[in-house]
């Protein structure tokens, strides 16, 4: 049940963090709690949708921001060396992965990053492949940039999603230029195995396909699963970029800042020239500080967060098994997003959403925004205090059993 082991240390080593504490986020212009009417047509739902935490970040982040806010001048700011080294050290410590400091480029946000990559390294009508169901902006990035969307549907085998490698190879053979990969995968909660990653890399190498890996969920990994950054295999691939950010792990999406790892010098220069043209090379002061503080913060906070999230997951899974087994949940290997299968009820998606919103009074993410293979499914964000989760599960079970 324990997440994989890590070394502890630093001033917060023995601190016990209180994830049960309810922090009222209402009236902070927060999407999750203040934007309900726009998303669900009513304010009267318990929100378990958009992927951010209802928990305070580690004290180091709060302190860094508070201290800087006290200084009254917020002028132009550069990326200090510690910004990069915090990220490099984190990857070494958490994933035993070596990243060369030359490979790292500032990137405003992950979604901005993969849009810029598509614009820079593919042409109009080029084929770009994604594994579905997947995070909605993957579709938007391909469609809005007028590239051809190629999907490879993940297959449910033995109650778990898997890549259909035969389908993938058939599609790659047919002139796919790029794969937009999500690792770990939102919304189905898979942490890809080494053998799966190796196969993807080999196929990209064989068919000369550009591999782009969105690793925003890298730190949220449970049990004996281990996240393997794809850059570990990058020497095999000339055309490879991975995108990283502390936003999901540390609950700092509102001051987001990210990084692109680009081992190939030609691609790196092209990407940084684009940022230059857009005058996008520097970040926001608080985003920079939060990034550095996050990646040099207390790993003990993260360990406790992982334990809390995993217990949240077990709670939902067991309650559903006991009280409403018709709602099927998948093993959560990573992310704090549970993927729930409601197909046993035989409802249309519209009726399912209406029942959830108006009867159970729950705000989940509609499975179909992740692809047509999300029909009959909903995504539930479990990164909230247990008392809220218990209330949500009760409402769910009472209305579906
Ligand atoms: C897979 C994935 N990528 C990217 C993002 C958002 O990243 P950013 O805010 O840095 O653009 C999310 C947010 O939920 C996500 O799940």
C-alpha cells in the first residue's frame, strides 16, 4: 500500500500534514468551486471535477511566495540557476533519471508547450496520434492547429486499459508524424510499464515519428508502480520532447510554470527561437518561485499526500464494491483522477449527467470530453479532504444503488 520509498530530509522532516482540513476555496475565482453554474448549470453540486488539489501546498512554497510578496517591487525577473537545478535534482532523486541542464527550456505551460511543438515541428494536415480516452486539450491542439487527428483507442483487458500495439503500428506505418503521449495517463490512471514505453520508443524510432510526452502527473504514482520519464530512452530518438510541471503535484496550477526537456540541439534552438519571437522566455515571479520551491521542497509532504490520496482511492473503490458494484472503477496506478464506468446502467450520457448533477448533486467530469470511447464513463477527482469524499460517495451510492 505504500508509495515507493524516498529519502526524507530538511526542516519539515517530522511534520505531519493535515489533509483532512477543509480549506474554503469559494469566492477565490476558483474554477472548481466558483464556476459550477457555468459547467453544471447549477451551483448545487459537490465539485469533484477539474484536476487540482483542495489541499494547501508544502510550507516551503507558501513561505517563498509570502516572503517575495513582502518585497514591494515586482519587476522583470530571470530564471535563477536554482530553478533548473531543483528540477534536475528532483528527477534524479524521485526517478533516478539524469537530465542535462542544457536540455531544459522554459515553457509557459504544458498545453502551450505542446501547441508550440505542433506548430513548429509539423505541417498543416500532418497526422498526429493520441491514445484515447485522453485529456481534452490533446484533441484541441491537433484540431485547432489543423493537423489530422489519428486515435488509437486504449483497450480494456482484464479490467485494465492497455495500448493496442498492433493498431498503433498499423497507424504509424501510415505516415503518422507525431505522437502526443500522456504519462501517467489522464483520465484512465495508468502508469505505463517500462516494457510499454520501450515498445512506443522502438516504434517511433522505426517509423521516424516525433514523440512528445506530457508528464505533468509524474509524481502522483501509487503502490509498487514507478513512473519512468521518457527522457530515459531519448538517446534512441532524435525527435523527442517531454514536458514537465509541478502544478498538479503541489496544487499550484494558478501560478503555473513548466519546462520542456529537449535533448536534440536543433529542436531545442528552434523551440527557444519561437519563445523569443513571442517574447515568452521569462515567467511570472511567483510562478518561478513556486516551481523552484516545489522541486526543492519537502518530500515528506509528497509522501503523506500520496498516502492520503491512495486511502481516498481505496475508500471509493471499496464503498462502490460493497454498496454499488454496478459502478465499476479501474485500478488507480497514478493521478488523483478515478475513471468510473457507469455503462451497467444503460443510460445515455445526457441522462447519466443529469442524474449525477440533479439527483446525486455531484460535479464529475463528463467522460465524453476525453473522446467518444469515454461514453458511459465519468472522471472523479479524489484530491479532497476525506469528509468531502465520503459525502460525495454517499450521494453517489444512494442515487445509483
Ligand atoms: C495531462 C495534462 N496535461 C496538462 C495539463 C495542464 O497543464 P498546464 O496548466 O501547465 O497547461 C493537465 C491538467 O489537468 C493535464 O491533466
